[in-house]
């Protein structure tokens, strides 16, 4: 479909859902000037990724970190891919610090692709171009026309707290403290959020997309009592006075995992692109410190290398 109309269900934009102000041009330039001069990704832990999903089954959750926010989730017998950026760089960060753990051609068969929001480090057109157009795609409200114009035929738009089912697995779109934009003329035209994927036995994994800290994790945790694994962003947080409203720092990510009631935390959104002022390895180092400081069992922090997998 070359021209796809916006569903009248959705408002013209979602500015009313924002919980923080957007950066003005002066602040954006100030942020850019804080980017670290040392952009060496050689110390970011990387392992060869297994392109074959772990053995599935009732009650099983597996998480594979492919780099940045790109994650493969296996819940029961369902495999979903979240926020795939698996080809190259992105506008504003053409150079990757670490290569994607899998290319689109190496991915296992997918039951769905989940997109948290439309920022270039989460919604990557070159990656999606290499996926079958019949792949089911779950997105936030207002996003379907973008995918329809690129030939995707099975696109489901969801509002916060709405869900879709794949077999016995439920996938719910949940709120995030963030925003959306791909061009100067489409700010907040598409709804942003995270994903809670729940198996038949009631155990869940959440991929929070991109979010600042606030009341949403506690609300999500109250609604989903079975969250076992929280895949949360821990990078792109400095300077705090500029990014506090839309990106968590490691301490806030640990706090959010507690709010969600999650036993395990998988730190993502670091080690791939330089998007803010903190040193490349600082998010990993700080989340390890904060996890122990919070009294959590070190073994429950799944600080995966790029390409790493953990199974619950």
C-alpha cells in the first residue's frame, strides 16, 4: 500500500502523553558537545550469538541481547524481536561501537516484531527492509501508515494497556516516559511505550523501550504481578539535567526493576552508539554497583554481553 491513511481512532499527535519537555535547539547542541572524545567500543563485552533460539517450552523465558535496544525474546513457544537495528549506523551516530550480534539474515523464524517507538536507534528502516513483509508487527498508535508504506501487511496498532495474542502468549503495550520523532514535522505523531510479554503460565518479561524514571514502572508492576525479567535501558543519561525526563540512569533502572517486581534485570541501551555524555563503559559499571548497593543478589543481574543469552 503506497498511501496509508491514519486511523481516525488516533489523535493528530500524542503531545498530551509526554511527561517531560523536549530539548530546544540550544539544549540539543549543548548535549552534542558533551559527547565523550573516547569512543572505543573494544572493551564492551561481546560473544558470538547463537542464531538458533533456546529450547522453548511452557513457562520458559529466554533473552538474547543483540546490541543497543535490539533484543530477541523467547516466551513459551513464541519468538519476538524488539527494536531491531541490525544493519549499520543511524543518523547522528553513523559509527557503531560494536557490531550487531546477528544480521537480519541470521535471525530465527519470528512470530512478531515489536517496535517501542520511532527514534532511529529503535526503528531502523534498513533492517526492516530485509525482513519478510508478512512478518507481524506490533506498534504504538499512529505508526501503521509508516509500515504500510514499506509493504508490511500485518501491522497491529495498540494504545497503552492494550494487548494482542500470539498463540497462548499475550503481548501488552505499556506506558513509557519518552517521546517520538523521525523528522522535523512529525514530533509525537506516533505513540511510544514498552512491551510486556506474558506466557501461558503467567510469567512475564518486560522490554521498556526507552524511558525516563517515573510512576509508570510501579503501575505496570501492579498490573502484571508475574514480571520475572526486566529489560531496561541504562545508558544515554548524561547530562542529567537535559535527559532526566526521557532516559533512566543506572540507579533509576535498578529502582524501576524493583517497582516492576522483577527479580532479574537485563541492562540495554548502552555500548553501541554514542548518544550522550557518559563514558562508554560507565552504564555497565554503575548498574553493577547500584544493583549490589540496593541489596540485590548479584546473580540476578543479567549483565549480558552483546550476543549473550540467559534462560529462565
